[in-house]
């Protein structure tokens, strides 16, 4: 049985960074940068995120599965404060969930998402917010779709444009009392 490991983002060593970025690039190829350029930029990208959300207190974590020294699955969780009409909600963002094609359909994806959702189940976060193209997968794990309008006022060009790229926006747990109405995602979609 393969094991999910959690690594704080700041604790990644170069070999792990290369493995993570290699896997992510194989699923979502970069149009602008080569793998070495992505690896070189990684520390600055992480620093920029921390500076952009100075009130965030929870660490970013990578949930990973290795098989014989090869990274085969990944999910990133991090804090993102989003804003509804009456309050700020520190959600657990779930991003970059992927499994290598050869390992799909074997339960690895469900295990990596359960590992990520454990941050909510343990009480570290009240709710997770994320986008997906496969809502039925997440519904089986206890998530539910939300139908709010989302905006990103940090986008200087088009602040009222939907910041998400996927069709379905979901929360976990599905029974969380999610607010109705407009939600400021307080940054780009993830």
C-alpha cells in the first residue's frame, strides 16, 4: 500500500521540489518556463505568496505519494482568507491535485484528498474551498458544490471577472454553512 506523506512547503529540499514540479509540469505543462526555470523560481514564488497574505498563520503543505522513489501523486493545501459580505473566512485552499496517469483508478487520488481534508477534519480549518472538473469524485469524499459569484479585486485589469478556471467550485465538508452571495476570492483562482 502506498503512503501519503505531508511536507511543509518551506521544508521541501531541492530533490523534492524538482519531483513536485516535474509531476505538475507533466499534468499542466508551463507555456512560459522550462523545468529548470520553474525550480529556480520556486523560492521566490513561495515568498511572494507569504508576503501577499501576511495574516495567514497556517503552513502550506504538500501531500505526496512516492512509489519507488518516483512522485506519483500530489496535492497542495494552504490558507487563503476569502471575504463574504459579512466576514472573512480563512479557507483551506486545495490545489494541484493530481496522480500520474498509470496510477489513476487505484484509489491514490482519494487517499491524497483525504490526507488534505484531514486538516479540516482535525479542526485546523473550518472549511476547504477549491475548484474541479470532476465534482462527483469530491462528492463521494463529502464535498458539495457552491454557486456563489466569485470576484478578485486584486486583479487590476478585470476585478469582477470570475477568478476560477474550472466549472465547479466546491467546499468540504459539504454541510459547512457556506455564505450566499458574492465572494471575494482575495486573489487568483488556484
